[in-house]
C-alpha cells in the first residue's frame, strides 16, 4: 500500500533534484518517527501515549524518548514542519525555505512543492 506512494514521491523528488525518501519506509517506521518527533518536541506524555495507543506513558517513553540525539536546530526545523510553518531545507548550502499552510484549502496549495 505504501510502496506506490513512495515510488511516486521519489520520482517527483528526483525530478526536483531532492534527496529520495529512505529505503525501508513502512507504516511501522512512520509510527516510530511520529512518536520520536513528538517526544522531542515536548508533546505531553499522556497525549502522546494515547496517540500511540500505549497503556502507559512509561511504555511510550521507554521506547521512543531519547531514541535519537537530535541537534537543537533540527528540532526547531521539525517543530516548524509539524506546525505547518515554512522550514529551511537541510544542508550547508541550503537557503531556500519550503512548506505550505496546511490549513489552507487544498486548491490553494502549490502541489508541485510536495
């Protein structure tokens, strides 16, 4: 189910000269990414545990909190992305910002940036 979407995204990314999505992307890896990002951004433990359908906050944070040692600048980029704000591309020569207002009607978004 996810494979065709990843292939389409990678084709678009290649056409834009942007790095492809990582190999092995799966619903389970996306779930872990979601939890790790929200743990790093300070989502309240009970809320994150409910999103993850874990019985206890200890389970959630034993598995996901501190799983990655993310530099503070990267945490701020993730925060902007999660909040739907423009964010800067990574890399030493990155000057362009990307993103869109997730609250805007789909017809108003520039689908070429996705």
